[in-house]
């Protein structure tokens, strides 16, 4: 028991001290955008499938951008059955804007995920005119200065990709428990400071908001090079980092407007990509579940039921993981006491990871808008 307690404690001390300070949540897009002598042209590409409930607000936030340069919006209606395109056009008409173009997406061919194929449709519609492509989701609303801030930072730092981790909705009890941890775990896997360091190999992005230099994407081979990627945003980050510097930041400028709901809904969101993150490997799955048990479950069990040094080590590991979560809890305006619940939250994520593998083995992996997009591995 003592060895188990010390192992858990060493893991959490390593997280606190040696993983690029990921848990401090310091990489943000705070600050005013500097003025540019010339503002490059931008086209926003929005893939949308059955998004009538949120598309009006999302398109309205894009139309309201106070961007000084040339800016247009391409919405790709990806086979919606709920009038998504109509709602988007009505939102643009209410605002008296001619920035919006709506196109009908074609069915994805074999080897493509639906979202990436829709994105490609939009990029083709944008053509070669824009200097930048703003790839943003249909359930994200942006503050009016978002695009100006993205472009100014990209121009200043010569970025091939500038991505913002949108602030996710966190209202229901399940969301309060699971959403801050979702971003925390993402940062644990992809420390933003390391992603943003040009010399580091690590790359990632957040799919809700990605500003991409159009020519750099074309030079990389376009979205075709990641056509079957379930974790498409991180695949995009890796692709673009081979073309130049990238940046990934937390933000309050962009926010999700889709409620995730209860435990089941959040669990399904996690399960969509968890097994893909493990490379569809049963051995990786087994190792991950075992590791999560040691890192998250062992500390509170030892602290509550252990004896002597094992109990002390378990309690210290539990305290360390609670401390790690505090900056993200502050970002999401949640009680610091949620940090003590991280062991239970971690076990929920372990269960969702197992369910992700089970869905894949059933041929239903990577579910998105009714499409099973993960290909079975040979």
C-alpha cells in the first residue's frame, strides 16, 4: 500500500512541478488587439448539421464582428433536417447583413468524417481570395472583437494557426462537475505552453475556433490530409505546426451556446473521441484504465482507509490533485471544493473511455450527428 501511495503522490507532484505548468491556466488571449496598418481578408467557414436551435445566435455573433478588414461568412448546411439554413438566413436578414453565404454540403465520401467534408466544402467555396480561414463551429458565439484579436495576434507572431479553447457551458450539476475537468484533462494531455513553443513537437488545437492561414493550409495539402480524423482539431494543429508556429489559448471571447445537459450527454461527448485518443489500442485502453485507477482512485481510498505512511501519501496525493484543479475551477467560476471530487470525476471519465471502446467495437465509434465515423481497425 505504501508503494501505491508514493507512486500516486509522485505522479501528482510531477504534474504540479514538471508538466509545463499546464494546470495554472496561464495561456489565455487576454489583452487588447493592437492596430494593424493593413487588415488581411478573412472568410469564416461554419459546418452545420441540425443546428437550428443555436445557429441564429452563432451567425449573429459572426456578423457582429467589428473587424476592419474584408470579412465574409460561409455556412455549410450538412444535410440538416431542422431548417438550419433557413434560420441562419433569417438571422442575417434581421441584421441587414450581406456577409453570409449558405451552401448545401454534399454527402461525405468514403474515408472522410462528415464535419471535415463539410469544412472542405466551405473552404472550396471561400476560394483563394481570403488570407485567413476562420474555422468555427455552429454552436459557438463570439464577442465582437474576437476576429480582430485573432488576426492581430496571428500577424504579430506569424502564426500558421491561432486557436481558442471556447468557454464551455457549465450550468447543470453534471456540467459543473465534468466540464472544468474536461478542459483540465485536455490541458494535461496537451500543455498549452508546450503546444505554443515552436521548437516543441507537441501540437493541438480547439475545433470551435481556429484561425488558419489559407496558403499554409493549402501548402499542407488541405483538410484532405486529416480526412478521417475523429479528433480533427488536434490533427489540424499537428498539420499546421509543420507549416509554422501555432498558438492555443483559453478564452472568454468565444463561448459554447449548446447545453451539454446531464451525465449521459456529457459522457457521450467524452466517448465520441476517447478511444481514438488511445489509437484504438486495447493495450493502451487497459493501461489507461489501470493508470487512472492508481492516479485518481487510490489516493482517496488510501487517505480514508489506509494506515500510517500509506494514508499520509494518499492524503497528500489527493490534496495535490485538488490543488491542480483550482485554476480551472476559478476560470469556470466554480467552488474550490470541486477539487476534492476529482477522484470521482476521474472515474467517470474512465468509464466513458471504456464505453468509447465498447462503442467502437460495436461499429458505432466516433458518433457525430447520427454518423458513426470511426473506421474499424484491421
